[in-house]
C-alpha cells in the first residue's frame, strides 16, 4: 500500500496552499477510518481518540515544487511544471500507512494519536497554520515526530541527532544605490558595483572569522549590477542566504551586515537597503525526548553534525517536545532536482520506525 500511496501522490504535485487534489486523495483514503477528521486550510488532520490525557502526533508535509520533472516513470507528474522533488509524496505515503495501521490498532496503546498532513512547507507558512488552528493544544499533544527522505545517507537507515538538526534560515536581499556617470568621468559617480564587490568580500571574511566549531552559513548566490560597459553602475543587488543553529550566531551575522553597510555608506556615499526575511526557525530535537527514543530504538543512527538545510518543522520544536529524523535514500539525485527519484519501498523503513514510536512513553 505504501508504494501505491506514494506513486499516486507523486502524480499530483501541487504548490503550497493549492493542495486541493492532494487533500481530496488523503480524505478519500481515510474517510472510513475510526478517527476524527478535520481540514485545516488545504491540510488534513486525523485524530485517533483513546480518551487519554496525552497525545502523540506525527507530521507529513504535502506541497510540491515548481519544477518540471525530468524522469521517465509510469507515475510521473501529471501537473505541468510541478513536481514532488523534495519527497513530500513519500512523507504523506508513510503517514497514510501509519493511519491504516492505527485504524486497526490504536486502542492497543495508552495514548491518543494525531496525524498531521501539513500544507505549504516550502513557503514557510504551513506549520504556522497548524499551530494557529489550536489543534495541538486542543488535542493535548505531548510529543511530535516527523521525518524527511535524505539523499546521501545509507539506504533504508534512520538517522537523527539530539539538539540541533537543521538550521535557522533567512533570505537576505541587499540593494545598493549609487550614482551613475560615464567611466571617463568616474569621479562624478558613486560606483554601486565596486561597493557591492567590496561589501561581499567583507561579509564573507566576517562569516569566516566565526569560530569553526560553530555551524553557520552565509553565501551570495546572485549579484546584479550595471546596465552598460562604459557607465558606472548606480545600482547593485545581492541575493544572500544566511543560516545558523543558534540565535546568538544568527543575530551576530545580521547585525554585522548592517554595521558594515553603514561604514560603506559613509565612505562611498551610497545608500544600502537591507531586507532580511527570517524564514525557518532552528530545528532542535528535544534532548529528553530524543533519549527516550534512543532507549526504545538503540540502533538509531546518530549524525555527527547538523545539516545546513532548513525545514518549517522547526516551528513545532519551539513549542513542544519534538524529534525529527532522516530516512537514508542512498545515492540519488539531490532534493529539488528535476531528476530526484527514489525507491518507494524504502518508505517501509520509515513506517516501521513510526510504528515502533507508538510504544514510547510520553
């Protein structure tokens, strides 16, 4: 069943808050189950009620990406320009398998269960819609689990680590306004391109000066400037990604971006506009809950260090005890690649892991 779920869902990828067909598929799959079903925007939650004071929750994300799939598959995307290139189809399939199991077995456990099919993870708003609905408090959720398929880790193995697992992220958009002039009269201009180059060098050196034991990232993926060869540029734009695992490091880099910009404004008579879109929070696995998981599942594979990718599951970790896992896919194309694909049968390992967690004392 889990393979069929995944292949069905893979064919109908939808972007965040547009997951109408996906929502319909989930509702049709669970409609006769012995659970309370509720829609939250384009998401779905189902609640297996054991009349207990404690609830264990599991979350899967639902949205696809605006990517044209480049695979030859019998279950290739049917939605033009959209693809499940981040494995969310596999996450949903695993949770549907867990729902199928709980439908027959939930009364054998000492807690309630809430399954969350969350929309719009890629846009960093889906987790907040679940939180804002009040469902976590209403159902008395005491522990929440999730996972992500992960290329490059050993196939079929489950991985995680205590505390920091995934980074806090921010999209930093920097605009530099100068004054144009002919290159022959450059002394009358304020060169926004030159300033952008110097500024980028300085902020890279700032980031590289942070203690190497502190995990962080600051990189510029795109710079735009100028209009013609012989005119001094009056405008530059830098598209920067910034990530860190603690607020002190994050705020240090954020403040330095502003400080260095002010120095350049004074020195080169340009104007900076810095817009920082603070996205996903740090995804921190609760240490006490993690140790309970490790005691129950001692062969869990422990990662040496966190990863620099981000996930909006991080929001949940700021509110209640959570643990997030990775399912190793082996040697595949990376996430968000038009050729990303994996063996659906690997999802049985994630489903088995979730079923084992049902035994955990919370």
